[in-house]
C-alpha cells in the first residue's frame, strides 16, 4: 500500500472568541517563539493573518548567516526586532517562508552575496514590478567566494532587490582570484545607490591584496573605509602608497580605519591627499614613531602650499589610537609610550586632535 504524506490543512476560520480564549491579551501569539508561530499560522486563515501581522510588527531586521550550515537554525531576538537565520544555501523552502512573512517589513538586512544571487530560485509571492525588499533602509553585504556564477546571478537580479537605500556596507574578503568580480559587484552597487552612505571593509592577509582590489574600484566618496588584516604576524601597510592609490582612483573617505597591521610611512610624503575626519589605528604596530609624526606634519603643511578653498583643506581632524598598539622607538616607556606620542604630535601638528583613551597594553 502506497504511503501518503499528511500535509497541514488550513481551515476556514476558528471563532474569534476561541482565539481570545486560547491567547488572552491585546496581542495574541506574542509569547510564542518563531517556530511555534509558523505552526500557529497553519491552523486557520484568521490565525494566519494575526501571525503575519505580528511578524511584520516584530521583525524589522534579518541576518542571514553561515550559509554552509548543514541544518537550519532560526533565532528570533524580539527585543531587537531581529531574526537570525543560518541554513544551507539550497534551503529554498525555508527561505521562501521567511521572506513571504517578513520581507516587506524588513528595514535592516545583513546577508552573504550568495543569498541575493539565489533569490531567483526562491518562490516569493511578489508582484512583478515590486522589489523583494521594498522598505529596506540599511544593507550589509558580505562578499566571499565571488565566482563568475554568483557575480552574474547577482548583477542580473540586483535591480529587483531594493529601492533607494540609506546605508550600504560592503564587507569584502579579498581573494586574488576574484578581484574583477568583486569590483563588478561593488561598482554596480555604488552606481545604483548614489545617495546611500557607503562603508567599505576589506579583510586580507597582506596589504598588496587590498591595494589590488582598490585599483579596480571606481571613483566614490565613502563614509568609512576599513582595512583589516587577518594574518597573525601584522604584515606591513604603507599609508603613503594607500594615499597614492586613493588619489589615483579618486576614492575619498571621511573615516579610515586600519587594524592589525605594521604601519610604515615615508616621512617626506603625505599620508592623505584628500581631507579626512578620523584616522583610527587599532591594534597596530607603528614601525617608526618619528617617521609617522613627520609624515603627519607633511600632510598638514601641504594645505599651506595648495591654492584650495578653505573647505577643501588637506589634513586629519582627529587621530584615534586604540587596542593593543606598540610604538617602535618608544618601547622603553612601556605603558606610557602613547603619552610620549601624544606629546610629540601636539608639538608638531597641534591642529590634530589625538585620542588614545581606548589603548591598552598586555605587559
């Protein structure tokens, strides 16, 4: 005898009084977790309407993480109105259910680029001209393993994803075999979302890989650029060469963050060719304190030699030094090394605000 699979059947409607009796209070179902809400949705049409209304009210942020997970995991953080989803990349039915219930209420979305590339395979009840996430304001995309297939699928569907967004963060895991594909994605997103506040974050084991990636990115003005080393040995990062690349590609940023590098500079050259609000050096080794201070002096003094308006001044407004930093040439001062650095900076470049309150030492 052939085995039949029993599917949940949604009945017409349970009486409203019964619903109020089972779930007393102003907001029925509000104490249920996400998994139980999905089960309650299948009881009847009335409950389905109530559950979807509740989800749209309580889920404004979606984070799709760990696409390599073998089994799905859903975590609903009600106090943050956040839904965290970990699942295999081909869990299309699960993703379809999540998007069907919440996509129109999501204002903040964090996901891998492969999630967006595979949306064509997910059945979503959407009008043809409507966007997948029509009310999205804040978008964070992780770009890893950006091969030709993922790139082409993402570029083909991008114009169906969002309306104009306010904030765009792109976290790139830089790989030598995907420079061009990453550049296609980044340049496309920048050109499509012209009024968004853009943040770029690059993770790489050596600085030359970040430089190669930057050389393929079109002109832009970013709110923030982060360069983070994922190698344990703190390889060198030359700020002067970074300055040259940013100037060549006409890439500007209001804030630059460098983390876990050995900072080297040419004392005769500036480290910025465009105005910047904050330079944050986090958990880095400054290879030569004297060269670093002198390079900042050259950066500030180039303002006086250039015929630019007062608005377009070439200097660093604020220098932040945080985390576990070391200063070669000042190691003998141990925990007071940053105090000596501050003193030298105030004497040489008094216009730069120096903030070392977040620095710490291990010894």
